[in-house]
């Protein structure tokens, strides 16, 4: 029962970490990966230790370096950009897990640091006091690693690790740390039965918790579960064996007898080797001796319950010094992701500021001026894009192709019926009309031919509509509806002035938007962060938006100009309204409106035309199947009748 557990290292799948992070940095940052190439190379070297781990202080230090480097880059990169795969090694079969997460990689490296501490603890000289103390320290650090992962996984809903497995590992490491304390106490004074009992009971309780959680874990092997259970029973037996010695030492023989009996119940649950068999004999002998002394000398009344031993916990999970630290030297030149996110947030604030204080007011003024200027004409709603124009042309060609397909299917259907009629006529010529009883055109054939004639009429009508639609499209002026030919200037002086004001405001909005693009906040925020280390970028934002002070002043001027213009429009004479009726822009708009109406009619014709041909295709496919089935039936009838007539001829 003196054997102790070392947690096996998890295994990782090899990846080229440098290449993976290079892609992420180049795609995510305004910086290039070349600026941190040396750091990426170093990170790759750190990760190499995962694939040739030895139980030694040097490899532990390498694991810690990699762990701290990961924590350094984790605050500067998105978490979900690189895929990592790790394999559990606690069971007889290895099972893998793959996640796109830097945190997943970081916690698995921390897991291996915990495993390394446990392996180093096992390798200490446990026959010496110093060896036991060092082993205890290392087991506590191992427990600290697993507990640290557990506490972070609670908030992560255990996406990366199993809850029971982590709990089992923490309890297992604490049990072994407590076991080292108990063993050292045995070395120090084997006769201090009370303290040894209390220390042993806490060891038993730790192992008991580890056993329960291991049993619920999907990863921990069964023989470990059994061993943990046995260890719990073993130290429970030790606790009450020592308690019995303590009670006998105090001449509480009845209580001592009860404790020895209780210790034996735990011993009997164990698989006994030679050493345990010998110890059971020793406990049995002590029990019998105590019973004899009590019966002959002390005559104490028998006790039914074992002593209430109070466990004493001498260990807790400890954290190694670097567990919360980041490597301060690696990736120094790479900006943290939250700084970049702040840049994006402040860029959005700049855009919102320009929209609220410049774009929206100018657009509102334009709308107000247009709504109060009846002569003003807005052509934009009537124009179509070159792509939309081409879509009309392509749709007309689609109609032609659909019509051609339907005509081809109709021709095929007609040819099948005509061939059947001709074959039947040939049989009539061979056997004579009196002997051949199958008509060339029965009612069904006549009905099918009539249906095909109706479909042909539909196709011809569709062709007429298609021709009219195509002719309608040809009447349109491409340059007019696609705004290739710009609208003429108005002859109305108020309209001319209004148009200039409206266009000037549109240009001002575009200029303000260009100013946003050409003067990004990112360089200023980067410079401020490098100078101060502060992530409070509000002063940078306030200084940045001062570039729009001139635009804000222009907005105020435009407000005054809008009032002046609205007054002019209100006071405009009826003659100006008459001018607008003969205005070149008015005539241009009328032609554009007419073209827009034609396009609406075209669109409706194309949509209904496509549906028309789709319906015809469906009807023809159904009719063709009906024709083929009936023609096959008639062929079978002709074959049977022909065979019968030939047989009669031969017999006669």
C-alpha cells in the first residue's frame, strides 16, 4: 500500500504553430507576422518539449516557459483561431479532443505541468525526511495545477475537461501529499498514536473522495479506481489501529478493543499480501491481548462505537509562482486584441459622430428642401443598373429557350403517336381491314392528338406574347434608363440654385466620409498605448474628432442657407411654375417615367411567361408519359393479334 501515483502526461498532436499564428496575425491585425517572427519561432521551440518530455526540472521549466508564452499571446489574439488536439492518457485507451481554442492548449500544458510535479514527487527519496518533505511540496503543487484548471472550467461549463476527472486528480494528489506528512510523522515519533491516527484518517478521506470521483470519470482506468478504494480502506484501518493503540495507552481498554475491531473490518476489505497478512495478525493479537487484560483486570463495559477520530488536514493545493504570470518579453511588439477591439469601437464612434452631427443634418435639410420644391425632380428612383438591364435581355433569351424546349417535347410526343398510327396502317395492309380489328385512331388516340393540338396553340400564343415583349424592350432607350445620358439642366433659376445646394451637401457628406477613411484612429491609439500603456483612449478620441470642427461650422451655415432657400421657393411666382412645365428636365423625367412603366410591364410579362412555360413543360411531361404508356399497350395488342392471325393462316 506504499505505492503512489504519478499522473501520465497528456499527448498533443503536432502542428506548425508558427505557420498557424502567422496566418492569424496577418488576417486579423494591421501588423504583419514578420514583426514578431522571432517570437513565433521561439514559441514553436517551446512547444517541442511536449513531444519528448522527461521527468526532470529542465523540462518542467520548458513547460512553464511555453505556458507563460501562451498566456502572453492569448491576450493579444482571438481565442478561436487555431485548432489544437490533445489525447487523454489516464485510461487503457487513449481518447482525443480537438478544439479551436488557445485556452484549451494553455490548460492542457498546465495539466502536463501538474503531471510533471506528480512524477517528480514520486521520484524523491521517500526513505528520508527531506525527501518526504519535497515530495509533499511537489504533490501540493500538482494538486494546485489541477484545481486551477477545475476552477476555470466551472465558468466554462467543463468544455475542455471532465469535472469528475479533475476532482479525482486534485484529491489523489492531496491524499499523497498528506500521506507524505503521515509518513514523516511516523519517522519522527512512531509512538504518537493520536496524531498518527488523525493524519491517517485524513489520508483515507482524500483517497475516498478520489475513488468516488474516479469511479464517475469516463477516463480513469478501473485498476486505478480499485487501487484508490483499497488505499482509502488501508488508511482507514491505520487510523483506527492507531486510535486503538492510543486508547490502550490511556488504559481505555473497552474503547481500544472497539477501535481494533473496527480496524480489522477495514483490513478484511483488502486483498491481503504477505505484509498485510502479518499486520492483520498483529492487530488481531493486540485485540486479543486487550480483551484478555480487560476481562481479567480492568473489567470495563464493552463499547459499541469506534472512537470519534478528528482528521487533521496538513496539506492544501498550492500554486506555483508563475501560474498567473505571462512572459513579459515575448510578443511585446504585438498589440493586445482588446486594443484592436478598442480601435474598432472608437472607429464606430467616429462614424456615428459624423452621421449624427454632419450627414444626418445635411440629409434632413435636403429632404426638407426637396419636399418644399415641387419643381425639383428626383430621377434616381427611375434609373436601373447596367446589370439589371442585362438581366432583362437575358430573361428574354431564357423565354426563347423555354419555348424551343416545349416545342421540341411537343414534336416528340406527336411523332410517337404518328409512328404508332403508321405501324397500325401497315398491319391493316398486311392482314386486311376485315381481319385487323385494331383501329389506327381510336378514341384515346384522337383525344391525345387533340390535347397536343391545344398545347401547340398555347405555344403559338406564347410566341406572340414573347414577340410583343421583345419588341417592347427594343423601344427602350438604354442610355436613358441606365443614366448614361445625364439629365439636362433646368432653365428655372430657383431650380438651378436648389440643385447646386443639394449637390453641394451630398459632396460634403462624401468628403466627411472620406475624411473618416483617410484619418483612421488606429495609428493614434497605437502610439498612445505604446507611450502610456493606458487603455483609456477617450482623450485620443476627443482630440481626433476635432478634425470635423470645420464640418460642424458648415452644417450651421447650411441651416441658414436652407431657411433662405425655402423663403425663395415660397415667394416664387406662378410664371416659374409655368416655366417648369416646359423645362427640359420635366420632359426628360416624363420620358424616364414612361420607360420605367414599360420596364414594369416587361418584368411582369417575363415572370408570367416563365411560369407559363414551366406549366406547359409539366403538362407535356405528364402527357408524354401517358402517350408512351398507351402506345406500348397498343404495340402489345398488335403483337398478340398479329401472332394469332399468322397462326390461323398456317393452320389453314
